[in-house]
C-alpha cells in the first residue's frame, strides 16, 4: 500500500511540475508575443530620411541598410549644396530649421535632427543592433562621444585641410585640432586593440555612428591622421568591408 501511495504521490508531483513548467513556458511565450505586438504597434507608419553623401546622414542611411529596413524608410537624396535657395528655405521651414543634414521625419509630424539620435531611435524601434538593455553603458557612451566630441574636432580639420585654400588656412586652428584628434585616436586605439567592434564582439548601431568618424578621419589629409594607429586602421578596414556601408558609397562608374 505504501508503495502504491508513493507512486501516486510521485506521479502527482511530476504532473504538478510539468503543469507548472508548461504554465511558465506558456506565460513567457505569451509575454514575448505581447511585447512583439506592442513593438509592432508602436512602430511608425512612415519614415523619411533626408540624406546626402558624404554628410553625417551616412550614419543613418548605413544603419537603415544594416537593419534591412529599406522598404520602411524613404531615403530622400537631398544635396543642400546643389539646390536653389527656394528649396532650402522650404526645407528649413518644413523639415530642418538649420537647413542641414540629416533629418528623419517620423509620421510626417516630428523631425529628429541629430544623426546619433536618429540611429538610437531606429535601433530601438526595430529592436536590432542594440546591446542588452542592461549592458548599454558603452553603447550610449560611444554614440554620444562620436557625435559630441569627435565630430567637433573632425569638422574643422576637414574644412581646413580639404576645402580651404593654402593662403587662407589657419595653422593655429589646425595644430589645435590635430592635437585633440590624436588624444581621441590614442584613446580609441587602446580600446580597439582587443576587440572587433566598438562595443565588443558584436556589431551594433554604435559602429555606424563611430564608424563614420573613423572612415572620415581616414580620408582627411590622405590618411596622414590615422597612419600611426594600426588597431583603428584594422577597424576601418572591417567597417569598409561591410556591404551596407559599401552600398552607401557613391558609384565609381
């Protein structure tokens, strides 16, 4: 009798455990479905990205391709240097108050103006190329570091060394910005010596933001700025090998 009771008890326990496990699995599955539904429901109905190579909108167009959402984002080729003043005035009034690029118009009712913010928004909205929500400290840091610190150094260097006639160059400004760049580059070199992508071993939206600056620096002064940073050059080569970035480059034909 005792053996029978034990068998019944064991069978009952196993049944309860199986029921609990099944219930937990069903609950988790239901939560995942609900989260997926909510994410889908909150996604924008329309997205328009104003972009032109080689402006910082490259970051955003690149990420669109990495996320495979080309059919969800209308990319508008908008070269601000090749359109007339009437179009620029309309763009300032309707889209971007500063008349610069990029601009992401969401549902024809709100415009995101900053490239870093656009990349953060797209990655969050589509739930890809973003680290675990509890491990995003570097992800946020690198995106803001690129847009707030590195951009401010590269822009004057690019303008002075690429577009300014020799007799109009400002040597003091160039020297100051080159010193700042080398502080940045040494910091990034030490970070990239033992990792594949900017946040570690997985490519993320932060690589589209930071990667643009690395690509930009590599093409200023015919590569002179980057020649002493082998880890950064390897990183640049990995970035340039990505098909999504290649697709953002102008055709050579």
